[in-house]
């Protein structure tokens, strides 16, 4: 399992605040020593934000495209029908918390979960056919659709024209911004290089989640095929000059053993056969077994349009995608977004603190229902925060937590917001996400222009922000021209609650207590409340080391009938001379359901001896 290093399962756990009573003032006192100077947050300077490198395959492809040579390492001609993704996901089947036993044979055709085979003709549109088929398969067998590949190749918005190819990320961006899909009869396919599309047809489905499957993960791909349908994937094209040497027409099988080769064609993995004989390939691989793949060269090619690719093929299973959540066009009334072209880069602050936020202008009185964002690795944990009446950057450090959860797979996810967030027409509002992905130092996906790939991205100051700690934020457009955070918001039209809509919501202020100095390394702190707090709230009382942002993982013990919480020093004590911060978060509740009115923060510095 690889990880994403910057240079130099269970159901989501969400608290339902909509059922809370009116808030009461819960007083908090921290026993502390004498005061010292204020917070020291130099660690979170922008200079320590890192941007992940582009994928080597993408950089090589763009370099060859700009040279107009498109040659493989062996010097033979290569087609330019499938563009490698600029960003890579990582993970493995072993990382799934909900792994299941996989059968030795599986075929979506047996379950009626595949549309008819189509023919892309002479146009370099395999990527559009692969992703359209995956989307259609995701809705089967309960619903059959015939979506337009023509609209996708004309409307994707990237630099490439309709004959220059594409990838799953480009297709996903088109679907996720709600530009498509449209039906085939509304925009019929033609392989002419000059064909156009009608605009404003209206999308027929809303794609809400797409899983990007790490390269070469056989068992993970199998699991996704079983659960969600056809997987769009890359392989060396079997009819290209390079690929013909590896294709057995008699057995409709393909195996390329050359690690120096690259994929140039998009197909669908629709099943597998662990017993498919290695002798069926032109050159025998080291073992039996093959993916069952669906092509887009008509049903007269291969085995009715299908063929077998060895598990050991050097080019199969790259930049894989499956459409995991597809809904009707009426699921939400509105979408708010700054990232119409999706994730083209990632950045971050390391493993322990990554926040991102977008600010939007509300055009109607609405209730925010869900948020959408990308993860690049497996088993990510997220928290969502919101402010409904945004007036400036300072509000980003005073937001309310409105949801949290767990995401097993890399990809784009739409997650529900459980606590009511109402926005008024003409007002600005902000949504933020705190993300943590094991092994990922750059988990924040952004959209930005890449020469030779995308030049349509744009941004304004005051729209997208990133942070290492949720307190100090950086305007992304001021640091990276034209860049936006990949974070969408979905809303429904709704009447505001009766009376003052703010009355049922937590205070957005954070009380900063006087800091303390000369603290003993074995100091235990006591937090006192005016009411008995619930055990579930203990996770929101935490201690962080200021210089690194590391959570100290201290033990919390309740006393005084639940009205006091003892913060026990970490094993071995605090580090001499180090500064720490105690945070009592806004998600602290009394046993009766009342919420802490004012989150509290206090810094202390340990004696240096």
C-alpha cells in the first residue's frame, strides 16, 4: 500500500444536533498558573503547506503531447486516446474494514447489469464510452439508460478536443458539476471530428459519489464490480500497433508482460475468472486468472465485444473508477461549487492537521443538506463545519460542527449535514471540512489549471481557504492563482425556522483563557462545568502540542458527579519547555442534552527543567 507524501467500514458517525433543545450557558473553569504571552502559531505558516507532485504518468504524457511525438519507451507509435490522471489515489483491499469473501468467477452479464456493447468508431472517445457504460451499469438491473457519449466528449471543458482523449477524472467532473448525463437520443453519437452538441439539454441524473480505485488492486476492483457495476479502467489497446502483438484473437485474450508499456485505451472490467488458463494468452503469464473486460469496438470484435485480460498484464487496472451513488435530478434543489473541473492537484500540511473551506453567496432562502469533497486514500475521517452568516475570514475559526463520519474508499463523496444550516438569500455562508486520511500528507484536493490539460479554472479572492489547525486560514487564490478548493454544497429551498433562526444554534465564539507558564511536567488539569456532562463529550476535550499540532491523546476522567473532568498528563509527562493547548470543543453536551455555549481554549508552557 502506497501513501501520498508531500515533497520535502462502519457507517458515518454523525451527531444529530437538530434534535437538541435550546442551548444553555455551561460555565467552564480551568485551574491554571500565571499568564504568559499569547498563542504561538508560527508552525502553521503557509510555507509549510506542501503541494503533492503530479503523477509521473501524467507528466510524461503531457511532455510527449507537447512534443507531438507520443512515443512509447520502445519508440513505437502510441495513441493519445486515454489521458493519465494528474492525481493518484492509494490503498489496498486489506485496508477495507468491511472485506468480504470473493467468488472465483463473476460476470455482470449474468445479472443483467450491463448495457449493450457500443462502437466508438474512428474517434478517440474510448474514455467517454468506458465512463458512460460504468454509469449505466451502476443503475442496472433496476433501471436501463442510454446516455450520450457525444455530449461528454464535447462538454467536458478541458483543453482536449473531441478527438484528443480523456480520463475518468474528466468524466467525473462533467457529471459531478451536474452538466450531464443526457440521453443518447438528445445528443446522438457520431465519430465525426467536427460534430457539436446542443447545450442546456438538462442533466438526467445527479452523480453524487465516484470511487477511484488504486492501481492494480485486483481484489478491491472485484469488490467494486460486485457492489457497484462496471469499473472504467485503462489498458494497452489490443488493436494498436503495439497492442496487437499481445492479443490472441482465437481466445479473445490479452496479456502484455512489458512493464515499460503504458495504457492508452479505456475499457470496462465487468467480471473475472480466476481459472482462466494462462495457456490462452499469446505469451503465458506466471499464473491463471483474468479480468472479463468490455470494449467499445462493437459486438463483432472479440467475444461479442468482450475479452479477457490477464491479472498479470502490465497495463491493466490503471486510474480505475466506479460510480457509487447516482440519484435522480430532483434530489437537491441547488448546487454551490467553485470547482467545476474537479481535482487536478492535492496539497496539505502533513498527517495531523488539514482543513479546507469554501465561501458561497446564497441566491435563495435555503437549507444546506449535504457537502461533497474528494479523498485520495482509504479510511478517511472527516468533520464538517458551517457558518450561515459569513462576514469575513475571522468567521472561519468560529464555525459550528454540523457532521462527521468515516469514508472507506478514495474518490468523491457526498455526505449529509445533520445539523440544520439555514442560509438567507443574498447572504454569504461558509462550509469547511477537516480531513484525516492515514498515510496522506496532502489530502486537500484543489482545482487549478495545468498547462496542456486545463486552462478554464478560475477563482476569486475570499472564496477558498486552507488551514492546518482550523484557527488560522489562508486564502488559496492569493497563494495559487486560479485555484479553488474542491468542496461542493447541496441545498434545498426551505422556509427559515420560526423566530430568530440563530436562537437554536450554538454560539460561534471561542473563549481564549489566559495562558499559563512554568507548568510542571506531570500537571493534571481540571475542567469544571455548571452541569453534568455526558460521556460522549469527553472526546471533545483534548490537548495539542503547539509546535507540531499533535494530539497528545490524554486520558480524561469524570468526577464530581460528571461536573468535572480531570485531564491526566500523558505517560512520561509533558515535554520540558514545550507549549501546549487545551481545547474544550463546542460539541460538549450535558447529560440532559444541552450544549456548551462557548468553546474554550487555553495555552500552557511547561517548565524547562
